[in-house]
């Protein structure tokens, strides 16, 4: 009756209650019985309280099933999915791989029982780029319909950064840069922002600090202050390297974009049921404005290019009948301050893009690579089930027709 791990350990003092107690005098020998009118002290047992979680158990079951099957296909060592209601910050599902049998937990390894969403520290890679785009829109560095002359490469501190889609200096639109995950274009936007403003927006979007969702041992991650940047930092940080985050932190970033630019603290606890049956709502989540509603809407539209432009990186995340905005990423796993072998593939997205309800994030660490083949399809399966589960009607409108290289 002691909470050993997870939510039960974190809230053990709330759940435990107080044992009853009866202390009394007894005689000796044949009179080993309570002595009438002798010393007597009684304490009535007090039941503990109950916690009502935000988790939807039917959704959680399906999310765990889809995640486990996807991880098995690519022999992933660690994976996680988070489903969040963007308006309330409620986490509706939070699944980890590997998992374990709670009825036989002693047969599992401690690492199997970790909550990957809050303890799995990664360099996010390209899923970090919407932070740069959002900051650039908010600070007036570029307009949503603006373009940049994106060269094939850019050099920072002796390190050359390239794009997989070579623009050769052509004018490239923001949706095009997002669709093809342009490293060079993102770095150019970050150059105009400057190190301090980029750092400030990383903090506003919730990086570098534990969310306080409710899980014990949640990692805080790390973002570098400008004074700690080195020569290549202006190239690596905007594209999501030399940045340590958890999947839950990045889910909250995208939820802020989906929620009109307002960051809402993720939470797992909805209310406490007291021993007398009365209910106490959990404290209201922390909220803060990060970017304006107008710029958040513009950024969501830009992110729709990822799932619609021919040849874009996230086409496998598209859901028929629904507009989807999101971003692919390839990063690294951070263990004891060092990069582990392999890659961390991810996709984070929101739907319906024109009026978002939910954000789903998928992260998978594959020592042999190949995670990129399942992150977007796994997102598609989970988001499609979520929309169906909550009876969200199809979008009813078509996404814009994006031009990558305006004439």
C-alpha cells in the first residue's frame, strides 16, 4: 500500500490515508484481555483521497497498441506518444515503449517502467523549426507571404549546413521552407532574429523548464543562453541541435501554436475526490501568451504545407477529409550529456488545422535508423482515431495551394 513509482509515488500522501489504531491495557497470563476501565486510546481510520486523471482509458489503450506495433516494426528501443487537448492542456493519452506488466512489475527492468514522454531527453531536430518561424513572424522579421533567397549552403563557425532540397539562391516561400524542412532558410531567419530573441522565445514556448504536468522525475531539458553559444551555435540551435527537450515539452509547443499562440501547461490531474465524496478541481494550469492569434493562425497555415506540398517531408501524416498541420524531425537521444547511437525520428501535428482540437506527438529512437518511416504514419493512425473517438467532423475546406518558389 505504498506508491512506488509514477503518479502513485508522486501523490502517495494524498492517496494513502491514515491507518486506524487501538491501544489498550491487558492483563497477564490467563487475564490476557482488555482491562475494563483500563487505558484505552483509539484513532479512527481515515481513507485516502482519490485522483481523477485526464487520461481517456479507451484512447490510451488504442494509442499504446498503435505505438507498440509501430516500434516493433523498426526495432525501436524507446518511443512515446502524447495526445493533448490544446484548449485545456489535458493530456488524454501518454504512452511509452517499452512497456511492462504492472501485475508482474518485478520481472521488468527499471528502464521499462520509465515514462518516456517526461524522461526521454532528445535533441529535437527539425520539429524545433516552428519556434523559429513563429518568433520571426511575431517579431516582424518576415511576413507570412514573404520570401527569402535561400542558397544551397550556409556556413557558421566553420560548419557547413545544407538543405536536402537545393534552392540555389532562389526565392523560397515560408511554406516551402517548412515543407522541405530548409535548414538554410531557418538559419537565415534566426540570424535576423538574433541569439537573444531566439532564446527568449524558446523559454516562452516552455523549453528549459519542466512542465509540471504531474509525473515525478520530469526532466527539465536545457537551452543554451546566448553567452554560452559557440561559433556553430547560430547554425545548430535554430534547426534543433544543441537543444535538450522532452517529447512533452515539444507537444506543449505545438499545442500553443494550435491554441492561438497561448501556451497552456500540460496536466494529468483533473480533480481530487475527498474521503467524504466531495470533489476538488486541480489548480488551473499556467498559461501565457507567446505569439499573437493572427501569427499563430499564419504559422498553422504554413505548417499545412508539410502534409500537402508534393515531395514534402510529412505527406504520410495526411488524413483524408481533415486538414493537418505539423512537422517532421530527426534528432538525437541524449544520455548522460552525450549522444546515443542512432536517431530520434518524430512527427508532431494538429488537426483540424483550421480549427485545431488536438495535438499528437510521436517520438521513436532507433539505433539502426529507419524511425522516419513510422513517425508520420503512426501520427496519422493515432490522430485519425482521436478525431473519430471524439466525433470531430471533417474539415470541410481545402488547404491553400502553396507555391514553394514564387516567380
